């Protein structure tokens, strides 16, 4: 029941957004010098994340946007002293790609600058690996345990955009969101006859997050 209500709410938001855009178009032209904005996110929490966002002004107080993001992380650790079993160290790596369509309703000013509220949808897909590395003289291959990761959710952000001549723009905002994150990986487990077998394990959880937005870019 909660999932159905959430999907219905998202649908109503986007239907309202389309109606708002059509109303702005039918009322005639509006004097907006810059209709396109491209920004890059300033990393505040995760320095390994790169986010780009494009915004298209559709009306005097309405715009649509699409964000793309990528996260890369790699860690290599080695023991200084010999370890039991010939373990030399551990390697871990992860990557994640995401898309975030959004709309913005400008409460003050004229798009693309002023005070705005923005509902967003967010989806991402990635993989992480954790590898145990053995000393070469042990003759034992490294063991790898990949994990597939995906998430889907939404957020609501309140922010303010400033456009300076000749087009430099700064955007800042805060918001809250929720997403469902799921993991899938292989694990050895005992079967009914007591023998170990490789089993695909699935886990999922709902996460509630806060968001701080700080973007810089160019309006044209």
C-alpha cells in the first residue's frame, strides 16, 4: 500500500509539472535571456563522486533537469608482517553510475535564478569487489567476491540559484530523500545434505538521507 501511494504521488507531481509547463507556453513568450544551465557538483561528502546536471528552462517559473553521476573508489592494503595462510593483503574497488531526472518550480525571481523547490527521482547501478591477495610463493589464486548494487528513490530539495554576468551560476540547497538499496552476492552455505554450495544472496533496505547541494556552472 505504501509503495502504491508513493508511485501515485510521484505521478501527480510530474503531471502537475507538465500542466504547469504547458500553461507557461500557452500564455505567450517570456523574456528569459538564458534557457540552459550546465553545472558540476562541488563534492562536500564524497570526494570520489562526480556529478553533472543540465537544466532547461520551460517557462518563466518552471524548468526540467537531468543529472548524471559516477562514483569510483579503490583501496589497496598490504600487511607488513607475514600472516597465517599466506595472506598478503586485500584489494577493494567499487563503481556506481546514476541518473536523476528532476523539475524545478521557481517561487521567486525568474528561471533559471531565484528561490526554487525541486522533486527528484534517483536511480543508480554499480558493483563492488573485495579481493583477498595471497603471497606468490603460496601458489594460491586470489579470491574475489563481487557484489552487485542498485538503488532507486526520490528526494525533495529547496534551493537558490544565482546567475552572474556573463553567465557564471552558483546553486545551493538542502533537502531530504528516501531510497531503496539492494545488494546481490554469492555466498557459500550448507545445503540440505550438509555439503557446501554456492548460493546467490539478496538483501535490501530503505535508507532516509539528507542532501546538501552546491553546484557551479554556466548559464547560456
